[in-house]
């Protein structure tokens, strides 16, 4: 996994939603709402947050500086059509 792919995952909505729910589970553990099964509960909350968040769109990581003017125009046209 490249550094760019790792950063895209870490900042993705799916990971952020899972992390927020997992932190809420840890908070529930520290204030005494859940007991000895805190670890599977926190992991389950992360999984729920990750799976319940819809996919954004896949990023095209193949774009590089080798694009010609015509290819850039084509990519921009495709982007505008998707919007």
C-alpha cells in the first residue's frame, strides 16, 4: 500500500465514522457503561461505522504528470459530466 493510499484510507469517511463510534465505545467503557467485553464491543462499533458509511467515489491514482493536453481535457469533461 502506497503512502497516498494509506492517507486516503485514514482520512476516508468510512474510517472516520468507524473511529468516532469506536471512541464512543471507549468512552462508554471508561464511564462504566460496558464491562469486560469492551474490546469486542469497540471493534464491533468500528465495524458498524465503517460498513454503514456509504462509499464515496474511487480515486484515480493513475493520474500523473505524463498527461497530454487532450487527455486532461477528456478527464475534465468526464468530471463535469459526473457533477
